[in-house]
């Protein structure tokens, strides 16, 4: 439906960096790293992550859009966050403090 497409379009724009202004060079590197990590996620995880973290939708709203259960949304988000953390730690930040990466 129209609302679902509108939300997805907004999430895609934000995931491509539109509307995000870097505060420093390291911020730009981080933004690019996160964007790259997002492209590696399976589509259901990526879409769910963007709807939650970028569009700010509730689990119930995401479940309605994706036509699934809240439990499935939580599972997709957990796996997406886990994969993103792993990618950012291993590929881009080496031995960075684990707690710092968890705040991303």
C-alpha cells in the first residue's frame, strides 16, 4: 500500500546517506562503513533494521508492514544488529572497544 512504500522509500533515502551530514572525516568513514555493512544484510533484515532504527517505527508497526509477527521482527532485528556489529568490528575497526561498537 501507499504508506508502506512511502516508509520504504524514506528508509532507502536515509540508508543512501541523504539527509545525513557528517560532523567530521571519521564520521564520514563511519557512515560509509555502516552503509557498506547494511548492503551485506539479507533484504528482510536490512528493511526491518531501517524501519526500526531510521524510520523509528515500533515493532508492531513493522510487523504490520511486513505482514509478520512481532517475534519475527525482533528476531530479524537481533540478527541484523549482530551481523552489523560483527562486520564493523572485524572489517573496519579491528580491536576497537566492544562497548563503543555496541553504541553504533
